[in-house]
C-alpha cells in the first residue's frame, strides 16, 4: 500500500527547513509562515475535534479551525465517513452528480429566512477566490459595466482585481496589494473606507453608469473583525440598485458559520427585507474540503454558461468528495451547533478581555456573531485604518505564550479566532486558563 507520510521530519524546525527548500517560503499560503509572529511554523500532522497535533507530537487546542471550515470540529466521524463513502465510489467524474443538486437544495433551503429566499440557484466552484472572481465577472456581464467597489481591509481571495487593500495575509505582511497586477486591472477597482456611506455616494456620483457592483464581506473579518454598522449592508443594496449596480455579499467566511443562514440570516432576524444580488460561499460549505460557491436570483445566475454568456468552468467543480463533506457538515450544523459555538466564543472572548484588563493591557475585542478578534488599542473599530492603528507588536509574545501552553491561535493579530462545536468545557477551560500568562507576556 502507498502511504503518504507526515512522519519523516522529527521537529517543526526540521519540517520547516525541508519545506523551505522546495516550497516558496515553506508554505502554500503566506500566513502559515508565521511572518508576523516569528518563530517556527507548526507542521500539523493530525486534527480531531477541537485539537491539532504537530509533527513533534505536541497537542494544541485549536482556534484556527482551518481558517473557518471546521465548524463541527476537525475530522467529525460523520463527515469523514461521508467522504470515505464518496471516495470509494470514485474521486472525480467530470460529470454532474445527484449530490451536487442535493447540496444546492440544502444551501437554498438554509438561505430561506422568514419565507424570503436569499438565493434561487447555486453554482459550485472549488475556492472562495473562484467564487468571488466569478461573481465579479457575472456582475459585469449582467450590467455591462466594468468598475467594482470594494472596501479597504476586506479580503475576497487573490484574484487580480480584488487584492487592493485586501486585509488577511496582506494586512499581516503590511503590503498594500500584489506585484503582477496590471495597472489597468487594478484601476477597475475602487477601494473605499468601510462603513462610510458618504464615500459610497461619492463613488457613484463620480462614476455614474460605470459601476457594475459593490463587493463587500457580509461582516468584515479579515482585518480583525470589522462589523458593518447597523443598516450598512441594506444601505449598500439600496444605493447600488438606485444606480443600476449589483451587490455581491461575500459570505465565504461568515456563511454557515455565524448562523444557519450566515451573516445575512443574522441581519434578517429583525424582519428587514434587503436581499443581495449575488452571495459567495466557501469554507464551511465544504467542511474542510476544497469547495465554494456563488448563488443569486435565477435571472442573474442563468447568465452563467451554458445558459448565458458569462463563462465559468472547473475540472474539479462540484467534486464528489468535497460535496459529500459539505452536505454532511451542513446537515450536522443545526441550531444546537450554533448555540455551542456562540457559547464557546462568548466565554473565550470575555475571559480574554478579563485577562488583558487584569494586566492593564489596552485592548478591544470586536465581534461579528460568534467571530471575534483582538486588537491592542482602545475604542471600537469600524474601518481598516482604525484596525491598523494598534500596538500589534504585543501580539507575538501573546501568541507564543498561548502556544507554549498548548493553544494554537491564528498567527496574526488581524485574523478572527474560530471556535467550533467541538470546543467542549475542557477545551474552553484549557484556553481560559492559558490567558492570564499570555496577557502578562503581552503587557511586557
Ligand atoms: N472571501 C472571504 C471573505 C475570505 O475570508 C476568503 C478567505 O479567507 C476568501 C474570499 C477566499 O477564499 P479562498 O481562500 O478559499 O480562496
């Protein structure tokens, strides 16, 4: 039998050195390199429930959760069984499967809140980057316009037009965008300060008839948490529509994580009737497998090939293993799961604040549903500039103190902390008991 081994390196340092020799920076996604916290990146070999293990056999309570997908915990037996069953039937067919329609039905059903359908149809792709890239192309195809509005600090993946002031790894590395993006492409993206209604009005006034869409994270979560001010998303939809433009609500991170119907589901509980034109999904929708999607009203979605003129395709789109993991995860993610995640997040966030308070460390915890993030500054944070104005230099000491006590945090202060339904009392207690020493380290 052929086995893929994780056991050849004995220490994290050896694993990192080996990887650096053959993989740029030793990583396949920049934030994994620990650039902003320093030290040796963890080489993970195994994950189960709320815990991960590195190549040295060290166990950590995990607050990364694969950057979001592991909502029901790592390697949930029902998700693993679903993937194993699918794998035994064949890894990929290059043809449609009944399971793809089942997943679309599950998603459409979950996005039906108070009798209002959030989306009519769903197209599956493999990554969040593809989902937003295709959503932008679709919005351009439908409107016949080129310009896109995005918000500073919002991350929508790494396609050319969406990298400007993008948060996530770019915030971590303090770089404004990417080399290799042609200026004429970057010029098609207008970057505005988040939560700034005047800036949105001004952009539509300055570029009348030219803006195809506003793309916005449903709740900003890639420059720390930047929650939308009450009514801001609804304002975006009303303003865009008044100018003949669309709104792409990026729920790649928030979708199925903050509620059964994502951030839109949370905002809809007040009876509001706003509806985005295109919604993008990723992360939880694939339960840890490469799967993402975009959905919207039928008349918009039917502009995609083969029905319409907007092209999108993928050899592995709707991959059967990924779809099986997504269906199993979403079927597990019932109201009780969200109650558990919400509870775990609330306890950890308030304990974090208490620990820092006790050490006199200035801080603010920003929340968006069960997502939260820490910033070393006072006051609330509403945009990217405010998120960056903080004593970020305190985070590496905090991060490493937690790591030494067996807690794996996101290796950047600009990332959200991800709790899962597998964070039981023991896992929560482990995190909480590690916080005072980390707060002391951050105070020094
Ligand atoms: N959109 C948002 C809001 C995200 O948080 C991310 C990834 O973190 C993406 C898009 C890109 O998704 P992926 O990393 O799957 O390409």
